[in-house]
């Protein structure tokens, strides 16, 4: 590993700033003289707008402007949001109804923005919003995950967003007919609200020729392009920055209405404008995650070898296509459809449905947690019905180590893997042999104990390309410019650490520059567990360029041939010279000689393929049958992340990902009433996992270096969530099985579990 990083658990350098309240978040750094924007939002889920009179609000004290969709259109803006389309099974495109920046003729979910008020203070903006005359005729809210109901969009009959399929439906049907055993299970994947620590926010300022937009996103270039598109400006006249960002998790990766409207208001008024959401506003307007129901079936031969797999899902799109939404439960779900199992006959069918709810989009893992959840819940059920252990059933169906690289049924090429080794390690590390004794002890205490296994595989990568620029500054420091964006993952630490490992430049002399479209011309942002793998590959190439550039200059200084100069042990050396400068010393010499060409180096690289982190999660729970309370007692993770740059940061990512998966499994749940009103719009009503809900997590790795990148890395950002949902759910199902519960779906709140137990007892009687 020395060539590609020393794999040291370096502590995060940014934590001192964050933990002492010195972080520079968007609401901290907004101009003090900025006007405040407040968004009037729909109070109903579905209705035809009959009146929208903002004239009184425009005359209110302190109000600089009030904008509606009509105002945006009359100003000539492209006043809509982008959204993906997938192909339907017949080859046509999925529906693409226009999503206005501000609702005009119809409102389609509670919280949809209708108008924006910009005023000198937030109190004045809120007061002016009370003066707006807004009226509507109610329409029925369509909330069911099914075709039909009150139609939301003329472009989507029966509220069908798309009808997508992948695989060989006929061959899969034939395999099921010939199967010795068929196991099926319907599982729900409940809607969750992301609830990043820092709510979404933005400010904008116009200097008369250029527009600056600061937002707390996951990359600046998408926002830059959308601001230019909507305002019909040249991209050269738009600068976007991302300051410190308190959590993204996919929810902040896409464009929303608010930064675009704030940008327009600032340009129109010639004054800076700021906006930050409060928590309930976030819960109403942030893109939600998950929200689908899947019927999954596995066919097996007489030796319990799986021969075919099919899934039929119905996925909630919410009221509109969000930016990536149609791709999440289709293309991204399909990447790991068959997981780690050697099955080539598959069929995946997905209906996307529009409902009168907040749009759904990427949430940590984006399609891959959903796919693995379905598959691993079904594998657990299959083991029960076939009368074989879950470990044995998985081993019989693993892709054999000797066949890699392996092309999956959905055309993904898994480069390497040793799944049996990882599974054996989790059995040992998680003390599976001691589970029976722990189960007996729980029973003596009146509790039900269950164990749940999930073997996951993840498909990383968004944009496979990235650039790194390294500059030697006049003050002796070094700046590294990166195209990703930290949302709290520790990028400042790991990028400086890696550059230091490769060059010998002390980390304290390295500044990581990110999130500024003026200083970094292009980048892929953060998402898909891509950041360290893609960015450090570019850094490695840049370091190689730096070495090659400095060698001829230093050879002349040393009085030797360039071929005799090498860089190792953090110094340039030649047997024919006593001169052995470090990189910083070499840069100082070059600066003194006026060699400005040696002060800046940049390379752009593109990874040839994805990597596939994988691993086993093992959860143990106790259930109190009197109250339905589920307690997570033990949690063990064995991951194959390939080579690690900073094991401490990798483990931290796993801990956070597991907590998010456990949160969904045990407590998080979005609830709407029959009229589409969000009943879980505060932390009084929406439960979030706390430290007391989590045991200490046992974590270790079994590395099989990837061949898809020169560092042998596999990415780790989303892996914890991908494995946690099924592991926890299978553990609860295991605990409840002996009490007669045969269908257990997330979230396993005390009331829901108590109801499951009560219904099972009634059925048995």
C-alpha cells in the first residue's frame, strides 16, 4: 500500500472547526445586508388555484418584491425544474410533466411553493405572506401506490410515470415453471425524510455583471448550469459556491426551486437575497427517500440452487419527477438486482406512480439499498421455507471466486470478490455460535431474540472522471483543488493525507480547495460513493506529472542527467549529487529562479469501470412482547472495501450508514392522512435514531483489492445503509417468527410490532 497511501487512521482535521462552532455554513456567511426570502407553500395536497392575489403583500412594510410563477414567466425565465425519463417497456419515454418553479394553475402536494416574498427581515416577509389571497378548489388526493385515482398530470394517464422492465421475462417465466421450489415475498420499503443536520439554504448576490449563488449542496456545477439555464445567462457570468455543508445524503445532490428563485430575485433587485429552511419546511419540501413496494420471487432447483429471480415493484414518484427520480428504482436498482448470487435469468418490472406527496429522489445508496433489501429479505424467507440455514443457502448461491470478472444478469461486470471468506469472517466475528445461549438468556427475561443476516453488494460511481490541480503558493503552502464536495465525510483530511503520502508535503501545509466554480472549472460533485476513489486517482496522476516536471529542472541543479534523478522517501535524489530536496524545497528553488511553470500542475483521469464494495451485516435484536419494543443488542459488520486510505474515516462512514439504515428499519416513517397532509412534520412526530438506540458496532474488513482503479479501492460511503436495512429487518422477523408472525415490514415501531404479535396470537387462536 505504500505506493498508494499508507492506510493510516489520521484524525479529521476539520472536526475542531465543526465542534467548536467555527464552521462556515451558508446561513453563517450570507451577507449581513441581505434581504430575506420566505416561500408561501400550498396548504393542501391537490387543488385547482382559483385566486392568487399578491397585491397587498407587495405594499407591506419592508417588502422588496413578491414573485409568482406568472412573474417568472413574464420575465422570460425558463421557470421549471429538470427531471429524468426512463424508457417504458414498449420503447416510449416515461412521462415528463412540467414542474414549475412556483405552482400556478394547480397545487399537487402540501408544501409546494406558490409565491416568494423578499423583505428586509424574515418577520416582515412572513407578515406579508399572511396578506396574500390564495384560494383553491379541492381535488381528491391520490396517495395510493397504484394506477388510477384523481389524475395529477395530463401527460400521465392513470398517474403512471413509467412502466419499465429489464431482463428476459419469457425465460424467467419458463424457469419458474420448471423450478423445484418457488419462494415469494412482498416487502414494503417505507418512505423516509432525510433530515440532514443542516437544512437546505442559499444566498445570492449580483454585482452588476456576475451572479454569485452560494448553496449547501453536493457540488457546484449542476447548480451553475441550472441557474444559467433558468435565468438565460451565460455560464461564464455565474459563480456557484458550496461552503461547509452539514449533511447531504443524496437529498442535496439535485436542484430545487429555492436557489434558482433566490438567484433571480438578487439579480432583479440588485441586492443580496438569502433563504434558509426551518425544520418543518424541510420535512415538507425536501425530496423524500425510498417509498416502494416489491413482490419478489426466487426459483430454486432440487439442490436449493437459485435458477431465476423476478421482482415487480411499484415506486412512488411523489407529485413530479425529481431530477434523478425515474432512474432510482429502475436503472440504479437493477445494478445490484441479483446481489452476490450466481443467477443469470432475471426479470425486473417497475411501475412509477405519481401521488400527491413530496417528490422522491436519491437517498443514501439511491436504489441499491432498495434492491438489496428486497433480495436479502427474500433470501431469509427462502432459507426458512426450504429448511436450510441462511448461511448455507447463501454459500450455495454465491458467485464463485474463480469466475471473476463476472458479468451479472443486468450487464454489470463485478471485477473481484471473495464472498465466502467475508461470510465466514462475520460468523466468527459476530459469534454466531454463541447466539443460542443469548437467545435462551433473552427468553428467561421474557424477551424474544432474533438474528438477521444481510450479504450486500454495492455499485459505486457517479461521474467516473475527475481533475486534481496542485498549486505551490508564494507563502510556502500548497493548495489542492478537488471536484468533489464534502458534506461532512472528512474530505479535507483524506485528500491532504493522500497528497502528503505521495509527496512528503506535511499535511499542515496543504489546503484543500473545493466547492467554487470559479476556482475549479469542472467536477463531478459528491454522490455514489465516488469521492475518494475518483479524486485520489486524479491526485495520483497529478503527482506523477509533478515529479516528471520537476526532474529536468532539478537534474540541471544537481548537474546530472534527468534519467538519474528519482523521487522516493519524500525527496528527489541522484547518486551523482548531494542535493536531495523535498517537494517544498524544490518548489522554493524553482520560485526563486522564476520557474512559474512549475508552480501549478493538473491532471484529469477517468476510471474505466465501477468497483463493487460488498460485505456481511449481522444484527441481533430483542423484542419485548408486552410492549413491542425492539432493542438492537448487537451489530457486526465485515466489509470488503478493497484497499483503505484512512480506515478511521471508512469506519465512520459505515457507522453513519448503519445508523441511517437502522433508523428506517426501527423508527423512521412518513405518514400522510387521507387528504395528503403530512402528519410527521416535526421531530415530535418523526422519530430519528439516537446514540442510545445503537449498540457499539463491531467492524472489520476483509480486503480484496479492486482492479477497477489503480488504488484497489471500492468506496464505502453508502455501504452501511445498503446492508443495515435487511440485517435489522431479518433479525426482527427472526424474533417474531416463533410468535407466529409471518409478515414483518418496516418500520418496527413498538406499536406496529405489538400489533403484529397481537394479530398472530389472534390467528393462532
